């Protein structure tokens, strides 16, 4: 996960397209830089990057979730290169430093081009941010890659807030649940006035046409099918079976409407899964005879 410092939130609100585009570029280029370095992998990585801008309390918290392959495809396409490090892919502190440098260099270039307006305070801000430690958090999927994809899949087409978190609406105040990750992930309740709730919600409306999910390297759209097939061949791995028609329908509905049919309608948090599919009974309609009782 690549996180922007809080000091950049004001700029993200003023120039969201510039800041979020730079965030995607800096994070993806950082990961690919390490992947192509022979000291680490020496090949091309595959990654899916998802933008989130909110915290549990709806404050602005721009960060990227990255799903990364555990190895790389060699430049000649003839071999799969597994990580040389035990327990991790790349050193996190080094990732953070390169990410910081790439983002701030890109921001400086956009400022010099005039894309950020005439903000005289920005050069001083950039200088301060170069002295800070930036946050890059990485860990292996302890419960398996499927759990990571399921977790992120619940948020890829959702907005910053769902109705089931609202506990009550009382006069001009809104009370909602949130999880406090700084306090052992405890569930808590926050109550704010309506205008403050709306203000927080609107912080996360992205510019028109801005894409929140991007794929790079092996997973880039232009050659994804061929490269994934080649990686499976090198790893002697079979392609997964196609998803049942019902699952494909649920995914399409989620993509088009934002409605997730796999969420429990009772609690709004549990996940439902298909246990079995029953064939429709093709029975002839029952014959109904009306008896004349006269």
C-alpha cells in the first residue's frame, strides 16, 4: 500500500487529477524499477493498482492498494523469476524512498509547467516532504491470494460509504459506525452534523472519467492474455475453470450498478456464496378442472 502524506491532501483537493495520476505513476514505476533490477528479480512484474481516498471516518486519506505477482517474467520470456528474498519481495524502506523521490520529482515538474497554479508555498512544501519518511506497507497474503482479491473486490466499484453503516438520523445529525485501526480495530460510533457528513462524502468524488483501477506490466490490457498464458506455461499451472454464469452475472451487476448481490442483505457485512445450482423444473402446467356445482 502506497500512502500520500497528509500535507498533500489540500493539493489533492485542489488538483485531484494531477495528484492522483502522479500517485499511480510513482507507485507503479517504483515497483517496476525494483522488479527490473537484477539484484531483486530482473524481469517484468504484474500488478493491479486500486485507488482509495477515504478513511473509516470519511476523512481524506489518498492511498493505493497494489496486488503484485510474486515473481517476474524474464525479458526474453523464456523463464519465470521467483524472488530471491525469503519472506518478502522488495525491501519496504527502500521502496518508500524511491516512491517519495519519484512522486516529488513528478510534482515539481508539473509545478514548473504551470499545472498546479501559482502556489508560492509549494516549493517549501516539497522541501519539507523530502525530509519525511513516507509510508509504504507491504505484506504477503497470509490467508492466500484469494482472500486479498475478495477483500479488494468488495471495494473496487463501491463509493466511500455504504448505507448499512448509518445508525441513526436525528434532526440535523448523522451517526455512523467506523472501525478504529489505531485502537485494535475496535468498532466505534461517530456523530456529525449533516453538512459535515456531506462535506466528507464529497471529498471522495473523483474527476469525471478518472479511472480508479489500473493494470501494469504482465497484467497490462494490451498483452495480458498472452503473457498470463506464458507465465502459466512456465509455472506448469493450469488455467482456472470459467466462473459459473451466476457469478458472472453478479460481477456484471456490480460493475454496472454498484449493487453487490454477494453481500448479506440482513447484516450488510457477511458474504454469501453459491452452494449449489438447481435446474429449473420443466413441468407441464397443472390441469385445472372447474366442476359445476349447480
